C-alpha cells in the first residue's frame, strides 16, 4: 500500500486561494471536478475566518510570513475497498471516508502539539478519492522567561516540524548522505522526510498495515507535476483520443455508407425474390388445388371400381374362388389409388420451401450487418458531441467534428431506414428477430 503526506506553508493570500479552490470558485477547482458530490468537511469551508478564530488570543512571531500549514494526506486507495485494512473494511463507503478524515486530523494534531488543525476537507468530486486536505496552525503554551508570569499561548509553523526532524535524525541522515554537519538537520526537506516517516508509523499503529517503503530520490528536485502542467498533459491526451475517435467515426461513416448501399441493393433483390416467391406460391397453390381436384376424381373413379368389383364378386367366387380372397366378404373393399400426377407438385413445393429458407437467412444476415453499422454510427455520436461542446477543443478539431456531425446526420437516417425496411420485410416472411433494438433516433 502506498501512502504519503506533503506539507506547504501558506500566507494569507495563499489561504484565500485555498478557500476559493475548496469552494470551486477558481479555474483549477472547476477543472478538477469530474462528478457532483459534496466534500466531507471538518470545521467548515471559510478558511480565512476559521484561521482568525483559531489564532484569536494567541501570540505569533512578527517575522512569520507564512503562518498556515497545508497538509495533503494521501491514503492508500485500498482503504476504500472491501479487502482494505480492517478498520476501514468493516465500514461502508461513507464510513471509510469519514475515518480517513478523522485519522488525517488526528495525525496532524498528535504530531504538532495537539492544537494544530482548524479545518480539513475530503474532496469527493475529484479523480483522487483518498486525499485529505488538512489546514493547521500549531498552538502551544510557551513558558515565560520570568517565573512571575503565566505561560502564554503562541503559534508556530516550524516548532513541531523541527521536533519531528530531530526525532527521525537517523532516517534523515541515511537519506542525506552528503550532509557533513554534526548538528541536527532541520531543513524543510528534512522536516518533510520526518513527516513522511511519522505518518508511516501512525498508519501502521492505527490500521495494522505497513505502508510500502518509499523509493529514495537521487536529488531533492521536486518530482510532482504542477496541476496546470498535469492538466495540459491531460488535455493533450484527450485531444489525441478525440482525433482518434474522429478518425474511427469517419471510417465508421464510410463503412455505414457502403453497408447502406449494400442494404439497398439487398432490399431490391429481396423484393424481387419476394415477388418471384409470391408468384411461385400462387402457382403452387393453383397446382395443389388442381392436384386435389384430380385426386378427388381418381378417388371417385376408385370408388366406382370398388362397386364394380363388388358386383363381380359372385362371379369370381363361383369360378375362381381359389385365387380371390377377401378378409370379410360382407365388408366394403377399400382401394388406395396411387397418385403419380402429384410427384411434380411435391418437387415444386420443396423447391419453394428451400427458396424461402434461403431468403430468410439472407435477410437475417442483412439485418445483422445493418444493425452493426447503425450501432457504429451511434457510438460515434458521443465523441463528436463531446468535441463540439468542450471549450478545450482546438478550432481545427472542432471543424473536423462539425464535418463528422454532418456526415452522421446524412448517413445515419439512411442506415436507420434501411434497417427498418429490412426488419419489416423479415416480419412479413416470418424471420425471427432479436429482442435488442439499436434505437431509432440520432441526436446531436
């Protein structure tokens, strides 16, 4: 698990900017917002007023130009998962967020004299969901040089950080191998190292899990990107993705046009085959009716023959009794005449059925192809809409997006109408269609 804590000192102007950022009144704050969710706040959002109330009645070094400490406490993302550390895993999502804020505030207070924090905030509308901003101005009782005076309440932005640095001197000297001084190293960089080490011990003590060991940097140079540079890189990546999506949309439009043309040709062919099939069906029905009439005639002729044979039975019985046998001489003799005239009709019906099956398979394939083409057109719509609506889209790409929109508006209805007509034809000949419908509207 990876966790970290970082600190920066703020003057009153910086605190005002931090307040605007928390209230999403600045440009950076609005750019970071990716969802509608209220922050989880301790103290409040009015940082300047909270600071004034926090230091009211306390004395402060006149040379302190940046009296406010802004801590960015980054918890491991695993604390928000069900298999995270035990104190977090047994809570729901809201409980885990509250526990993060509570632990961040308690860590800063415990490591800075117990009276340091005046506000804290967990922004739940940003991409980073496990970062707690803590604002502090450590207070402490400073004894008077004269025993006759009572201790006075003071504030200090450096006192407790230097004490942490002295506590973790071994760790600091192990990282700052080029340090030659024998005095305690309490530089801002050393304070940052000590703060990180202290947070690791606090997290392990509170949650029973050790944070991953940090990789030491070769130089003290800052390796964290400023938010503006990070945002610029994100915008460049988004623009590249949008260009790729536009190319894919154009390819999809071209493919959809081809599929639409094929669908029109297939529809014309299907209509021609349907007309032929209807004519063949009518002819088959006529031939079947004629065959039935012919069969009825043959059956009638058979019944006449039976009657004639029944009349001649006595004669045969007297003259050729050894050759003619009846199972029941009193019953009528039933004759099942053969119908060779029906054989051509049977073959014609089989051919018609085969043609119907081929037509059903062909229309089913065309409906599948048209559905895929229509879905491809619809999938390109959100990309084009996002490029048109985003203020960060370059003019050239916006112009390309407009061209893509016109192509979609022109090609989309063609593909949609072709698909609807194919589905109507399928219903007429009894082709079973899937329940899924790709939609019937195209909206930009």
